[in-house]
C-alpha cells in the first residue's frame, strides 16, 4: 500500500486537481457483490499492472496468467476483472484476491493484491498405528506440498471421524492443528490427533411390534449384529454401522422367507447406555402371512411348464418365500446354482430374461406369472486367452470347455475356470472370463479368459523327523516343462517351459537313508486326449543304525538295504459317471537287495526279493477353483495294488517253510541262535519272500464345504488294507502303514505309507516285533489303518506371491495288525491349530500344534500330549 500511495502522489502533482483528488479504491469482492451497470463503467487504456503480496510465485507468471497487457483497452468496473478473479480463485492457491486502481486521464493503473495459502510441509498423526498412517494420508489426500484450506481441514476431520464411527468407534474425536514452519517459506506443519476410544458394544437389542416371530428368531437373523453374551466368542457384540444396515435387510428377508412379504422396519434407534454401550431398538411391522397361489409360465418354448416348475421347486399352497423365489429365478451367490436363469444360460440362451410378476393377491394367496423372454440361441464366435506369457496356447485351450461355434454355456465357463485353476500355472483368484461383443440379433458372443501367470517351478525343501533322525529333501520340480524343446538352446529360460509337462529330480536323505528319484509325466499323451503318461525311476538305500551306550545313533554304511524301482502308468479322464472321474493303470518293478541288514520286518539280512505290481486307480476330483485353497467340491481316490499269486504256480511247501521259521523264532526267544540257525532262518525267509505276493487297497476322500465367506470346512476319511493270497506265506514285510506325526517320513524305503496324524510322534501308532536273528525288538507298521479328520480353514491372503491360511483340526486314526484286531471306533484322537504358507518357488510351508488325547502304540499308558509338527514341502 505504501508503494501505491507514493505512485499516486507523484502522478497527482501535475494534475489540475492537485492534492484535492483522492484515490478511489475498489475491492474486487465488492465489485462482484454489488453489480454495476455497464452504463456506469468506462473504458480506459491499461497503463500498468502490479502484483503484490507474492511469496513463492513469480510476479510475471501471475501477470501472464491474468491475460492483461499494458496498452489494451479495459472497462472499469467490468466483467473482465471479475472473470480474472474467478479464474485465480479456481486455482485454490490464494486465500485473498483484490484489485486496486486509480485513473489518470484515459489510462487506468491496476494493482493486484494477493494473499497466498500456506503450503503443508509436514504431517504427524497420533492415535493410529504407524502402519496405517499412510492409508489415512492417502484417503484424505493430505500430502506435503498441498495448499492448506479451511475446507481441507474440515473435510479431513469429518472423514476420519466417520471412518472410525463406521467401524464401531462411535466416540471417536479427531482434532487437527496447524502451526507455521520456520524452515520453509509460507509453510505450515499439521498435527492430527485421533482418539478412537473403545468400540461401542451392543448391550441389548429390543424388538417392538413382533408377534409372529420371536425375539430369538429375529436376533438370529442379525448375522453380524449381536448383543453382549458371556459365552459368545466367534461373533463380537461391537456395533458396526455397515454391518447393522446389512442385517436390517437380513431381518426383512427372514420375514419374507416365512411368508410375511409386507414386513418392514418402521424405525430403528439406539440409546446410549453409557460411554461404551448402546441399546438398539428396532420397531417392525409384520403384516399378514401369504401363500403361493397359481404359478404360470409365459413365453417359454424351449422348456415345458413341467420342466420349469421342477427347477423352480415352488408349489401352490406353499408358504410365500420371496427369498427362495429370487434364488430359484437367479441365485447370484453361486455361479453353478440350480435355477431357471442357469437352466437357460447353460443351454445357449445367454440373452434370456426371466421375471416373476405378481398378477393378483386375493386374501392371503398370491398368484404369479413367470414371464420369460428366451431370446435368440447364442453361439460362441471367438474364444481367446491372454496373459499366458510362459504357457503355450495349446496347453490352455485344451483345458477349456468352450470352443468357437459351440452353444453358450455358463456351466462350461465355470468348469473352464476350474480346470485352468487346477493346472497350477495361473493365479486361480485372478482367472476372469470376460464376455465380449454380445450380439442379441446375430446370437453370438465372444469370450476372453484373462490369466495371470504364477510360479510353476519349485525348489523343494522339505524337513521332518523320522527314520532315525532329521529327514531333508532337496529337489527341482518343473511343473510346466517342455521336453520337445530340450535341445533348443533358445528355450532355456532357465529351462524349457510351456507345454504343461512335469519333470522332477529329487534327493532325500538323512544319516540312515538316501533316496534318489526322477519323474516325468505328460498330461495329454499325443496332445489329443486327456491321457496322462507317467514314467519314474527311484533308488533308496537304508543303512543299519543302532543306539550306542551313550544313547547316540551309530550308522554302519557297510550294512545296507536298497530298493531299485521303475514304474510307468497311464491315467485317462472318463465321461462316466461324469467327466470328473479318472481311471489309471500302472506297472511297477522293485528289486530289494540286503547286505548284512536285519530288521524285525524281514528276517533275512543277506539276499534279495522282487516285486512286480499292477495298480488300478479310480479317482474323482471336483475341488476348486484354487488348488492351494479349495473352497468347494471334493476329491477321492481308490487304488488297488496287486502282485501275481506266484505261490499258486509253485511246488514249494510254504507251510513247512513258515512252520520252521516260527520254530526258529521261538527258539531265539529262549536263547541266541547259532550261526548255522541264523543262516537257515535267512535262507528260509529269502525263499518265502523271493517274489513278493500281496494286494493292497487304499481309499482317501476329501470334501470341501464353504461355510460362510471364505471359511472352509475340510472333511477327510482314509482307509487302507494290506492282504495276502496264501496264509502259509503271510503278510509281506513291506508296503505297511505307519500312522502318526507330520506325514513327512514317507521316504518310500519299503513301499510304506506314512499317514499324518498330528498330536503324536512320527509312526508312533505302529507296533513292535521280535527279530530272531538279532534278538531285538523293532518297529513295524500295521496292515490296516483308518483315519478321519475335520479342518476349519480360513485364508489370510491368496496372492500369487504367497498364499497363507490358518486352520484348526480334529483328527482320529489308528493302525492295526490284522482284521481280527481291527476296530474302526478304537481311534487315537487329537486336536490343534496350524498355519500354512504356500510360495510358488518353495511349495508349502507350515507348522501345527497338536494335542494327542490318547497313548500311542509304542508307549502304552502314556498320554501323547502336545506335539509340534513342521511341514516343509509340496503337500495339499
């Protein structure tokens, strides 16, 4: 203002008015608030313009932005100056804008006085966890460099209070203060203090006006809004506004399911009991109870009235159920639901429309018309995929149930999503079928499957205790291998990939054993049909281990037992009873070699045995869509393993051989056998088991039930039996069932199955047997086992980088020596909790804490108690 006054004085010295002429100051705000007629304004030549009050902006920049230039004609007062002020205000950079002017002849001189808004230089938030601060700043758009305004502060305060009140913190108080920052120019610091207090709980829920449905029934319908009870653990009694509003809709649905279609909530209020408790009062108007009358179908030509009525499942005289009626028309909660919409869409009628219409309501009976516009039959025009950067197109397309030219089928799309998810090459949570270019007139539609590649190769690291010590596994598993590019150098990235084959190399071992294996499988033999070909080689070595006087395990690698095996198999997906079934066949050969090695299971320490097996398998797998965390469906497998009945074609007197073995065994219990007797015993045992003969039947079933949200119940049942053809030979000393522990001890030494039963030591539900050669007691597995388990699973995250879920479990199982001892209800029980983490590069990692309620078979009379099990490796 001082500069303006000086300029004014200098210019007025030479005018005739002299010092009697005083400056006329007009604020822009007044000019806008009190419009002046164009007749009272006058046009001048702009003699000069000056900008004052700037702190961080360049004066010339502001002048340029106004669009004013010296020498131009301008009307004062006028719309041009008002427009400039509005333009500057819209920048939201200034808190005050005013024009001053004085006139000299036909010229006008302007001064633009500006007050800049302060800049936010720093934000500090109190009362919130540090990891959530950034989310608050993002939501409120508070960031360094932001211009501070009163509305920004007020909006931020209101947003935060509403945010936490919606989460149940009804007493939330937010204060925001600013202070000048001496470090920067025209900048201010901000401090946000959030006082959430405790979540407000519901002390009581009171219903008014309900006569037909009890308070208990109505409270049960409020799924997420519960009043305080000392016994309630799973569902809290905290008041959450969004959940409460959703539950009011559930309340009306509860009435609608029981025939009260006119029921409504008249009012809902809450009364503050104290600072942390409220009382909800819900007044309802129930109305009358209604029943279904006549239900007629109109417009249907593809399906008869009878067929549609069967799917609808609603009959005349049934209690009116509006919720059920909607679900039977179109159940949006299940993509594969049995409803009328899916009935049409699974048969090509994508553009069909089905609308239930009330045509009359007489007394308590409502008549309906189900009006159907079937539309034109729809066919698939183009089917495309994208996102499969590593996996070749033919691997994806062969799993699709949708082909160009086929009828549109929602069922086939859902099944295609499941099959792609089961491959394990893509993130199952992000497989999205995109319906494109629908053309009702032409009856065509396109489908594009959006895929996100997931890690399919794994470095397998597995660990557990068993077999005489810590068992470690190191392996490379390439689950999307391409053998045809094995000699193509350009395909190594780092290995040939993309054809969906599996190639695995595995080394497993401890101080007492080693296992080497190689596996290859092709899921589509010749690339035309879903016939899986499998070829595997393996070799295992077991070294003799004994406890020394100090209690340590001493391993003698000069005394060993080894198995060399090869197997090949074919598995074909069949169409009956449905196309979830697979039939498999495999042939295997194992060579057992003993080198001064004795265990209780087999009494010959030197020699060899042979086994040729045929395995038939029948399985059905409909679990999905995510193979890591299935949420629905089931998976069961029945296998039967046989060897030829060699003894039927032999002249050997196996009865005499077995009698002599038992005689020598009884002698060994009384005294140490002579060298000659030991040699005789070993020769008899080798002769008895030179060619192994047995049959082995196993069943395993898993069922997945989606309870609520992503909470899943896994139900499991297992059974196994090992039998023989000739009682004079008895059960073979291999292929036994070892129950108990983490299930990781299955180093396939002798074809054994190690069955997981948490809460017990590894293989502790086995038995002991007397070894007459060494007069020692050794552990052997059972010939029969059964197991049942229930698991509640809940995912914490299902991202491609890591899938994590928690679980609680109840398990029961046991192993038995023979059918005479078998009792399916004589089970060892356990319970516990666990955590699973799946990372594509390393497989499944986990930990379980299990409590065994009973004693095991090795230490009778001693309750197992708490056991910790570490799970490392690829297991589902």
